[in-house]
C-alpha cells in the first residue's frame, strides 16, 4: 500500500511539473510596467506638432481593435480616444482584440495631406520583431451614435509651422472612432454597384445624406472589401450605418466594416420639421451651399431664384428680367416626413414694375413623389397647386408693394395641408415663379422669407 501511495505522489508531482512547463502560445507574458512607460491615445495625439515622430524606444499603448479595413489598417481606441494603426503586413489581428502595442520602430504621422493622424509601420509578424501582444479577444467595442451634422461640425484643424513649410493637421473627437449614423440614405441617383466591376480604383466614394438631404458625408470603401462586390447601392431606402471615421483631404469620411453594417431597410426619409430664415441667401450666393437640401431649378429658360440683401438678412427672390423670354423657375424644399397635422407658413412680398395682367405668377405646389432628381424627363414628379388654400395669396392687391420685410409684410399660413391627410411618406413644397416677356406681361419680383413647416 505504501508503495502504491508513493508512486501516486510521484505521478502527481510529475503532472504538476508538466503543466507548469506548458507554453501559452496566444498570450505571452506581459510586463506590468513596460520600458518607456505607457501612453494613452490622447497623449499620443498630443505629441504631434507637424513633423513625423519616429519611436526609437519602448513605449506602450493599450487599446482595443474596433475595426479592420480588410487591408493593413486597424482602428483602435482606449478610454481617451481613438486612432488608426497601419501594419507592415496584415497578420492575425481582429475586431475585439485587446492589444499592448510597443511603438518602438513605428512612426506617428499623417496618413496623407490634411488627413488623419496614424501610427504607421507597426510590425505584427509572428517573428521576434513583433511589437504587438494580444491580451484578450472578443472585447466590447460598440459604436458611438452620432449624426452627420455632429460629425461635420466636429471637424477643425491646426496649422503647424515646420522647417519644411506649414502642415495642416485636421482634428475631430470622432477621428478614428467606430460610429453609428442613423436616419441616413444615399442619393436617389446613386443606383450603381458599390464596387464597379471594371478595374476599380483602390478606394471608392459614395455620398451619404441624412433625412431631407440637409447634410452629407462621403462613404469611402476599400475595393478589397469583398462582401461589397456585386452589391447594389440601396438608393431607395434609408436606415443606419456602422463605420470608422477618418479624414481625407481635410474632410471627414466613413468606412464601413462590412456590407452587413449598411442597414438601409426603411423607406426614404425626410426631416420632421423645417424652418428657414434664408439669412445667408445674399447677393451672388450659391444656393446649393447656403441652402443644403433645397433645390433651385429652371423649368423654362435659364433664370433661377437668386439671393438678395446682405447677411444676416438675406432672402431668395425671383424675377423675369426685361428682354428675356419666358422663364419658369422653382425653389423646392428638402424632403419632409409627413404627419397629418403638418402646417405651413411663410412671409412673402413683391414689387410690381407695372400693372399686372396675369396675377398668378407665383404659385405654391406640393409633391409626394419628388425625389430631388425627377424634375422633368420621361417620368417627372407630379405637383398639385395648393395656392388657393392660402386666402391671402389669391389677389395681388393684398400684397404690400415693398421690397423689404417689415411690419406690413404678408404672412401666409396653412394650418393643415388636405393632400397629406392620408399620406405617410415624404413630400416637398415648391415655389414656382412663371415670368413672361415684358412685352406681354409685367415683370414682378417676388421674395419669400421665414419659411416654417411644423406639426
């Protein structure tokens, strides 16, 4: 019995010794205080002052991978911020991996002119020069909810003076972060494939808009993202997208992780309310710049609505100039999400150059199928004239003959729009000006201001 007991003890000691010598291949030991200390991502970003920084000593960053771009770029974050990391060669790093990154041998620089700050040339090979230790897998890395407007408003820049000239470094609290944008859609005309089949470039861009097309940002897609191959842009839908944020040429852009993150499954959307005081619509202003989401279109002729006045008291005006042939021009709102209680009001004024003979030069119309691009062509949007619903738009004599908005300016209001009572989609309001040659009709100038469409 003693002999058996003695043999059992020996076997137990041998087993314990064997277990203690067994190597853990995927989790090497980590020093509690790496040489050179530890930097947060925020501290790392603060090091940059316009010139590349080559790390020549051991400095560690602890971070979690939020995204890989299927090429060589990782997006990592800690509690202080986020940044992109470019590998020398793509090697075995995945979303949710918790890493200790030794910066020795890598470079802190801009990824391009006026582009994102990045950690470049990190060796993640399986050889002895490997600078990354994987601490854990499957770590939480949920996206940050943000709007396109918040993204665009977050962008700023700093100019650094260097011996080689000035360097512009763009900045945003969202640079390098994984985000989710909701209530977004592609342009209705973007009906192509995400990745063209004929020799695609390395990166491809598709404009992404919010509801009503008031704000836009580029979606940049690496052509090697294979699950986007043969996938058509969902241009008739709206929804959400999860993507990493980066700068390119000073502007923020979004790069999705995969096609599964483009969740556009709802009907196209519009804004819930729309108010516009047109303050930036001044002389010589570009409507597409100062009125995002609005449309300034010529149906006949080549004259458009134009800005008048000076900031912050500008306004759009429409007129048919003497000597011109007949012109029909439209100022159309962004898409608006309907409810049965929508009401509309705006201010308007006009100046007659002679007695009018055709008093319906200005009309207010509504369309439930205008998408921003079907203005004319073989299948144009349908418009319904609702001018008669505004009682003080029926006779020119009720308009004050002044060209400035003051206490005498006419305010027109529509408490509810009957055409929308049973409609649940999006709609647009159009101001149509029909101008005629001065030899056959007078040339009035109409101006509008303080547009408000609410529940």
